[in-house]
């Protein structure tokens, strides 16, 4: 199901920033699993692969939003 949401460009920028932060957190989580990390705060996932998949998912959403904002 697709819904159309209208926000101004500044608000979309905030949404994109938040999604990019989530992707970065999952990248850090994957790194934690890959390196048997220390006391880092990580996201609740079962593996590095799951964390990488979630990071990629957030980045896809960011790209979709950026394209739609750019194309109007």
C-alpha cells in the first residue's frame, strides 16, 4: 500500500537525517559482530548480516525519499 505524505523540504531533510543515523547505527552493529566488539551500544539483531540488511534497507528508503523530493 502506498501513501503520499507531504512535508516541506526542511522536514524531509530531518526525516532523511534520522534514517541515515539509523543506517549508521546498524553499520556499527555489523562491525561489532564482525570484530567481537567491546562495550559499544549496538542495535538488537541476531547477526552482522541482519544489521547490514537493515542498514541497506534504511539507505534505500533515503534514496527513494531523496528522488521523490528532487523530482517533485
